[in-house]
């Protein structure tokens, strides 16, 4: 079972990192941020590129196409180079967003390629994972854009639930097709669906808890929610294979 883990983690982690990068750069472009917040969020891009690099290494283990690995490697080199160069700047200074554009474009192309391999559910995976990871980075950066403490959890949970429902519909269609052909049913997917549903439900409760209790959102809470959501998406990737 463990030898399948790199292949299951590869797509969710890569899509999560890419979506988080896009969201964070959008916030940096459009958010009302002071120089300190802008620099802290910009430095947080390093975490997203680190997850992207981890996904790239898992892609090597999962034997994904070599051209895809080269594209990901170029995106990673450009992204890390930009963030590390920014780290040399003194005080609260940060690089213009145009410096991050080439790496983001390469990463998006990489993500689109993954989506063509894994199917339409990948877009929902990117939305759910990207929202929770971007929220974690923003909370760690002590952002003051309070609207995102509401918007990101709600959007991320909607994406996660939509992904679960899409996979359920695909499984039902596959089940009806197998029944017509007199082939074995897909009852073996009941356990993965139960695990995915439980992880999404628990992750959503934890993610929304500060909002419901009107408390300040703290990084450990979002980190636990992120682990549960990513665990659900990884389980969903296994379901995609079996469909």
C-alpha cells in the first residue's frame, strides 16, 4: 500500500501548491496591505514552493511523464529563485509582483497538464487544497484582511464537498455501467467514500470553529484542518484511479 502513496499524493499536493500561489499573489495584488503584511505574505510563498517541490519529488517516484517533470522543475527553480532573492532585501521591502509572474505561469501550465491526466475533479481538488493552504500561510503571516477568514473557509469547503459529490456521481454511473455488463459491482469504494466524507466533515468543523465562536483564527487550527482536507483529497485521488 505504501508504494502507492507517492502517486496518490502527487496530484493533490501539486494542485494545492499551485492554487495557493495563485491566491496569495492575487491577495498581494489586490489586498489593502501595509508593507509589513505584504513582506510576510510574500515570504510565505516559500512554503507553497516547498510543497510544490515535495510534489515534484513524489512525481518522480510516481513515474509521471519526464516532460512534465522538466516543466515542474523550471517552475520550481524560478519560484524559489525569486523568493530567495527577496529574502536578501532589507526591512519590509518586497519585490514587485511581476518578478513572480514567470514562475506562476509555468506552475499553472504544470497544473493544467496534471488536470488533463487526472480529470475534471482536479479543478475542485485545487480549489479546496489551495484555499486551506493559502489561509494557513496568511494566518501565519498575521494578515488583517478579516474577510478572508470567512471567504476562504467557505470557498474551500464548497470545493471539497463538490469534489466528493462529483466522485460519487461518477461512481454511480460506473456502477450502472458495470451492472448492465454483468461485471462485479463497486462496493469496495464504500470505505474510501466514508473516509473522505468523514475527513471533509471534521476538517470543515475545525476550519469553521473560530468563525462560529467569533474567535481569532490561529495557525494550529488551520494546520489541522489542512491536514484533514488534504487527507480527504488524497483519498479522493485513490477513488479517481479506481473509477
